[in-house]
């Protein structure tokens, strides 16, 4: 594992880690996390995204993880409409390393999947595009209706930090600017895999259908029977993801 930092177009510093493949590298896989859950029980055995990156590296892929702005060791504040730019900055960084490829497999979870879809509409380096529990839009979250409460929540979580100069209402407007169902039809990825849990309690499974229809023939929807929203903690979903990577990147 090797830490790295890179800078987004507006100067926000992003932190990440690289996990070299075991043996000869087959491809590079970039993991894009979602919004933190405030309800999931703490599992001391859960290794998080580093653990998943190690498993991917064991399959012969270089893996990269990073924190979007406002999360973890990255700077800035939670501004969901700028997450697509953050992903682009990470790909720019990889272009300057020994891991450089003409295309990168991007795996986005929930809100990270939304950002990945939006980025793929303007960035041909993303291919394949793989999402898990990705929303077609953020209308399922009542952020606009109760901006003050959501703003306070993410301030408590440390994702809206000291120095943020917008009002809660202005901050909430960012969620309305991220519309994956409109972007996926323009995605430059030639291979799109949409994994979704049939029992997702947060992002309705109908969002996967909306995205698949908008993407057209390039999309391969994959439904996980009984799967909940936290797909990274579902071993069946992870095994499916690993199988998808094996097929898409032989």
C-alpha cells in the first residue's frame, strides 16, 4: 500500500492509497466510496475499502482508493456536485504513475457511483464503469425539504468543516445538480455494469432500472436477491463484483 495525494481543479487536496497487484497487473481498478452511513452497526472485523482493495489486488489488479472532498483525510467540504471532478483528479494522478493506463475500471458505490456515472459522460478513461447501489438522481433524499437538518448532520460527521461559507439551502442545491439518469446516456464507457440490491432500503431498486434504460445496450444490470444498500458488506455482492471484473478485464 502506498499513500498518495492529488489536487482537484479548484485546489482541494485529495488523499488516497494505491495497492499494487499481486503478480503481473491485469488492469487498474479505482474504488469510489459513497456517503457514510449513520445507521450501520460498527463491525470490528470490517476492513473497509482498504480490505476490498487488497482482495482486488490479490486477483491481479492494481487498485486505488481515495476520499472524496469532505471525507477522511481529504480536504474541503462535502460538495456532492464536485465529486465527479475529484474522480477526474485521481485519474489524472494515476496517469502520472507507473499504473498509467488508457482506461481505468471505476467501481462506484452509491453516491460514488453517481459521481462515476457523471464523470464518465466526459471522460473516456472510465471503462468499464461498475456501480453498486447507484441512484438515478438524489430525489429519494429529502435534502431540499430539510436542508438545515442535513447540513447539521454532515457538519457533525465532520464533512462540512470550519470555513464553509454557503448557507444550508445553497449547499443542498448541489444534490439537485447531480443527475446520473441524464448523464449515463452520454457515458463514454463501452461496458457498464449496474449492481443493485433487490431489497435496498435507501435507493429504490427502480433506480437501477432507470439507469439501465437510459444507458441502453451498453448496460448490464445485475440484481442481488435480498441485497440491502450496504453492498460492500454483502459478500455475495462482492463476489459478483469480482466476477464482473474477471469477465470485463480478462
